[in-house]
């Protein structure tokens, strides 16, 4: 019984972490599940999703936020975001429409040098399996 409680607690901690990342999601409008060996799909039925990321150790002038249709190679720019100690960007459903999407952030310094894409699919994303959004608003 003790192991069952531990697994249940770990599951709910994972769910809470996901919903912290996607703070615009409120139950029952978001659900998440994990397929073995694959990125985690987060189902969203909200009008917006807030993306948050960690500040890199180097100086940043601003960030560029991107999205793409899940499984395709081409990134589309969503916005440039000013530097902030707790950077975030809220994506409106109207900006991307219905579908399955990956998100990415690039840090840009004052001389316009860009970091590599840090994507939602990276194993450094939280959760460490990576994630993508299945977004359909009724």
C-alpha cells in the first residue's frame, strides 16, 4: 500500500509540474499522458497557453519564441520577448489554431548572436521526456 501511495504522489507531482508550465490550463481543459519511449502529449482546450523557461547563464538581449506543427521541420516565429528574470510568453490559440505543436525558445544577445533552439521536445525540458501540445478549442 505504501508503494501505491508513493506512485500516486509521484504521478500527481508530475501532473502539477506540467500544469505549472502550462499555467493557462485549468482542469478539465487539460490532460496529459505518457506513451512509452515518446514525448509527452499535453492536451489543451483553453484559449491560451503560457510557456515559461529558465534564464541562460549568459547575457541575453531578448528571446524569440517559435512554434511548428508537431513532426515537421520548419519553425514559425511567434514573438520576440524582452529579457526578464522569469521569462514567459502566452500563446493565444488564435495565433496557431487547432493541431499538435512543438514550441521553442532562442536566446539572442546584444550583438544578435543566437543560441540553439531549446525546444519542448528536448530532454532538458520539464518533463525530461519532452512534450508537445495537442490543442483543440471547442
